[in-house]
C-alpha cells in the first residue's frame, strides 16, 4: 500500500512497545506486598555497580578508539 514499508515497521514497533509496557504495568500493579519484603538486605549491589561500570568503560573505550569521526561535506 503506497510503498509505506517504513511506516509499517514504525507502527509495529510502537504497538509492540505499548503492549510490553502494558504487561509491565500489569505485573507492577498486581505485585503482592509480601514479596517485596523477601530480601531486605541485598549486599550484591557493589558487585553489580563494579561490573556495570567496567562494562561501560570498556564499551566507551572500544567505541572511541575505533571511531572515524571525519565528516564528508
């Protein structure tokens, strides 16, 4: 229909994101209160922060070292 492939893909992505968001809201709103108190002390946040920070630094170094920033005008 009128060669609207791009619009069809964008519409599909938007509807998929909307359905996913509705599922997330449904799970969040139906969460029972006693489940939240099942793990009051979480000591692994430091390890998670270190791992995610190191992954970010490695990815930033790879992207910045391999980038060709010349603009052809």
